[in-house]
C-alpha cells in the first residue's frame, strides 16, 4: 500500500515538473478560449412591448364601445379612468400567457408606478407650458420688467406697466426670511442631534407639528403679535416674519434628518483627535451634510416664496415700487399674480400669468444657485480652490528649498570646525 502511494506521489511530482495539464484542465482551457456570449441585462423585452401595445389597443376599443353603444357617457375623466383600468387588466392577461403569477404582479406594479410618474410629469409640464403660453404676450415687452403698476390702468395695453415692484418685494422678503431661518434652522437641527434629552424630543415634536401649520395661521400670528401688539406697520419686514414662520419648521425638519445620516464614525474620529464638540460640528458634521442642508434650505424657500395670504395680511397690496421693507406696504410676486388674475380684463390676466412665469424662473434660479454653492461633496474643491492649493504648495516648496540652501549642512559644519585645528597644527 505504501509503495502504491509513493508511486502516485512520484507521478504527481513529475506532472508538475513537466508542466502537464490534466484532461479537466484542458477542457476548461478550451471553454475559456471560446468567444464570450454577451448576456442581455435589459428588463424590457419584445414580448413586453407587444403586450403593452395590445393592451393599449384593447383598452381604447373596449372603452369606446362601452361609452358609445352600451352605456353612453359624456365625461372625459370617466373615459380616461375606465380605459386605464381596462389597460391594466388586459396587460395582466397578456403577460400571464408567458409568465407566472409572481412575474405578472411585478410587471403590473411596474407599469402602474411608471404610468403614475408619467402622469405627474405630464401635469407639471402642462402647468409650466400653460403659464408660459398665457404670459408670453406680457413677457415679450421690456417694460414688464422695469415698470410698476402705479400709473397703469386695467384698460391700458401691455406696453405700459410691469411687475418690478413685485420682483423687488419678493427678493427682499425672501432675503430677510433666509437671513432669519437659515441660522436658526441649522442651529436648532444641530441642537436636536447633539444635545439629546427630553427637551430635544419636545422641540422635535413641536417642529413636526408646525410643518403642517396653515399659512393663514402664520399670517394671523404675525399680524396679532407684531402689528397689533408691538405696533409695527404693515411692511415687507412683517411679511418676511410671516414667511419665516412658514419656512423655519421645514428647514429644521429636513436639516435634522440630514444630520442624522452623518456616520457616527466621523464624530468618533474627530473626538479621538482631540477636537471639541463645537469643532466637530463646524468642521466635520456640517461640511459632510452640506448637500443635504442645501436641499433643506431649498425646500424651505420653495414653501415661503409662493405664499400669498401671509403677505396680504401683514404687508398689504401696493401697486407702486417700494424699496424700503421696513415701512409702507410691499407686494410680492404671488400676491401680484393673485390680484392681476382676479381682474376681468385680458391684459391684466396676461400680466398675472407673466408674473407667475417670473416666479417660476426665480425659483429655478435660486435652485441653481443653491446647487452650485452646496452641491459638491464633502472635501471636494472647486477649480479655483484647487489652483489656490497648488499655488500655496509651490510657495511652500520654494520656501523650504531656500531654507535648505541657507542652512549649513553637517559636512560643512564639520569642515568649519576642523579648519582652525588644522591651521594651528
């Protein structure tokens, strides 16, 4: 038995030394040399497209038959709803011919949420296109951006009057609101995460309840406390305070969620390096969550910039330009849109849709600015910052090289010390 094992061991050693390949390894090598077949990883197949087309044709045909011959109705909404339900049922039946029940439920659910997403996107596009289409007659005139409505009547043409007073009022009110809500919102979000306890839980509960606060209640609160009790006149500043009441809970809530997502290992590493809690928050947590905090500010701004009733209660309507937010009524773009569209004259309605288009453009501009400021990831530098870092590194290298040339080397120092000894000898 031992001789047999020795012979097998010798054969294996010979095979390894000679570089022989076993038959199984030869077959594997032949398989590896065959061309690789590219697999199709797409989730959409031809049968799915045929099933969608067949279900769409069947739903339209059956719905038309139902609404014209069997049970005639006149509502367009009912036609669309019935056609959609028949489309889902027909698609499920067609898919069931080739797939099992689990795949059928999965494909029907995918079609359902994709169609709902398409419906929402179509509604958004329709709102934007309709607003631009109705307001294009006023947007093409330059006076619309440079004049106010103080000397313009409802019967005057679109070549007179504009909404510059509403643009200035919106920008000033939103700037004041952001100056109030951004520091307070971020500080409160940091407090909720860094100082846990009963009081923090109580504050979080109040913030969550205030996110559903009606805008008219915020306007009434500022009107009762600031205007009636404190005696402040109706102005853009009072309107900004009302908008701040609406924006603050949104910013706090969104910032709180974002700061929670910062990994705890970053905090622990900062504390292990000897940083204080304030230093950790300022240099680690806030830079890491910068992109999410920017989104929180955008959400708060979008909530406040489109409010009408708080501005109407706390500032009032003014047809002229007022650049002083601390006195006199000051109008905003949403309030100007509401007042202009309420007028029965077509030119005033066109001006109202033009101001609504300006409001959408302003929100888009604020969104772009916010993404440029806070859209970079933690530690990511802009091109100008990279250039400054490179220039600083080059200056450091030049300074160190100059210092190295001026500093005597050890060999030169030894020669300097030995030179007097050799002269005396």
